[in-house]
C-alpha cells in the first residue's frame, strides 16, 4: 500500500477551517513493541471510548514560509511542544499530502476530559488531525470514492502519528494488525460477531496519579527489542487476540476477564523485565486491583480492570451492573484515587465531524 501522491497540490491555494472530534481508546489486547514506522510486533484489540474525546479545529491558509508553519493551541494556550511534535508528523506525511507544504496551520485542540487527569491524549489527538487532513483531501481533491476508503486512509495516517491512534478512527471494538484479514498498516472495526453485552460496556477510569509518566510509551516500545521475554509475549498476544474475539462473540464474561486482566499485568511485566527495568504502577494501583478481586469474588459481579502504560485503572463492566459498580467505586475505590478523580466512560461510536 502506497499513499504517496504528488498530484495532491493546489493550483489555487485555499483558506478554510475543518474540525473533528475523535475519541480515545482502551486496549484489551495490548500493542507493546514495534518496528519501522509504527508497525506493531503483535495485533491488538480495543474498545473505542465515548466521553474521552479530543476536539480539534485546523485553520489553514496559503503559506509564505519554506519550513513547517504550525501554531498549536492546547485548551486555548499556545503549546510549542505540540507544535514541534505536529511538525515532525507533518514532515513524515508530506509525500502523502504534498499540499501540507503550501499551507500555514493554526491548530486548536481541546480535550473533553480533564487535561490534568494524566490520560494519554495522543490517540484521540492524532486521529483527529488525521481525519482533518483526509477531509481537506476529500473537499479539495475529491479523491475518495466511498467512506470506507476515507476512514482507511485516516487510520493509516493516524498510525503514523501515534500507533494506537489508528484504532480511534472507528467506533466499538477495533483491531489493528494481522488478524481476521486485518493489516499492520491501519485499524479495522470488528463489526460482526460482537455479543450485545459488549456493545455498551462501561469503562470507569480511576485516576491514581495524574503526573506525566517517567518513561514514555515510545521508550517503552523500544525497550521491547532487548526484552528477554519478547518472543513469548508476542506469541501470547497472538493467541490471546484470537481467543478474545471468540469470547466476545459468545458473551463469555469469565474468560473475557481472565484474558483482559492477564494482558494488563503482562504489559506491566514487560516494563519490569526491560533493561533498564521500571515500574509505572503505584501502590494505590495495587490496592485498587485487590479491592476489585475481592468485590468480584464476594458479590459475583463481573467487573475487571485493565491498565494503559501508566498507573490509572480502567474498570470494565457490563451496563447492567452500572448502579452496583458505581456504589462500589464510591465506597471502596475513590479513596485510592488522586483528588477523587474518576471519569465514567463507555464504548462509543467513533469520531464525528464538527459543524463549524
Ligand atoms: O500508541 P502508543 O505508541 O502511545 O502506544 C500505546 C501502548 C498501550 O497503550 C500501552 C497499548 C495499546 O495498545 O494502546
């Protein structure tokens, strides 16, 4: 697949603005380890979230600069680091969208979740930008013959910005990698064979610590290259994703829990067995996990947890247990969070274009 297209150059350079809101996602089968340009070492699977979104508006106009011309405003405040990061991304994709070099960009981005919560916003942020660039192509060059092509390219571009961002382009359950005719180059929605119980699954995100993490995901992925357990891990992930897709089809909550929690703990085991080794869980992360296990055993309520590359807990549960789990969170888990911060989210439908 080669998206390079030298014809995407304006004759008359336009001015305009386009906005998209794009969600975050939570991986059930973890992508951890990559090669080349965001090519994953194993296939992954995630739920797209509903409430945790990044809303981005890009204003563009003809440029008179040779270099990268981006001003980035995060929550209304100029952000040099994000401007530089976006410039690197735009340089990486300049042969796919040559019109980038003809434009000045003002990027206005804000998150619908608290910025201080320590939740990674790269998946939602990069997917929103990818959708806007594809939308510029769509509006001015009219190159897409259908929606499927549009979203596939947006997912491919989002991947080049931040690997897991490619899964945020679609709602519901999304895979990325070589599973079920999928590709390492873009995400694919898992449409068929999802049992109803998983269609509106809940994810309450318990913020244990909102500080920026000490070891970035980029560094963490890199450390997998020398991890002595890497091959075992890649084989385990491949076996787990096939099993989990089957389990999700059957609505088998017990086996869902076993695989999802094992994936979360294995992700962190990979961090602990990297060289140099490191820990991203905090004591309160462990306290919450123990309370979840106790609650599940005593009440026979199918709640489970997963973790991103950080200390915060994603508490996953079926919609029918919503009331009971919210009481459990309030009575037993909030005490372990930072400033009682919990973000109640659930599986969502994917990105939306903003009406400007
Ligand atoms: O997309 P990245 O490079 O930020 O890596 C994300 C890695 C995990 O969140 C830990 C797992 C995943 O599949 O999302």
